[in-house]
C-alpha cells in the first residue's frame, strides 16, 4: 500500500481524500454509528437512533456522510433503508485504531495539540 505514495509525484489529492475520510471517522456521533454497525451487522436508521439515543434526523445526516465516504452502504428492504459497514477494510481500520488507542491512550489524551482543538 505504501508504494501508492512513493510512485506519485503529487500526493496532495490522496492526502486531501485521506483527510476527509479520517475527518468522517473523527466525529463522535459518526464513530458511535460505525461501532454500533460493526457490532450489529446491519440496522435501520430508527434502530440506530434508538440504540444511540439520538434523533433519526441526526443519524440520517451522519449516515449520509459515512455513505459518501464509503464507510457504510445502504440497501432498501421494503420501505426501510438498512445500513451496514461497507467492507472488511473499514472494519480492519477501526480494529487497528482500537489497538493503537489501547497502546497509546495516555499520550493521545495528553496531546496538547489535540486539547487545543476541542
């Protein structure tokens, strides 16, 4: 995968797209949705909203972003839209992030740069 970077003379488009992808995952509500879908497999907007204690309109808004970023997919089942994690790579990214955060929790939480952004 890293070869994708070394073979390009201009990494700006890739960096911009990756930044957008990670920004999508950085939002607390979107991350809650992703973790819920990983556990549940698939779910409707109503079920996600009920389980997370948030409004359907808020969940729909965030699911739209996650869908546009390729994190989730949606299929129609009757009159319901059912959402699921788009592919194994997304689950792998989340699992890698969980492992990383578990290893570096103290230093992540003490990062002055991230504290200033909140």
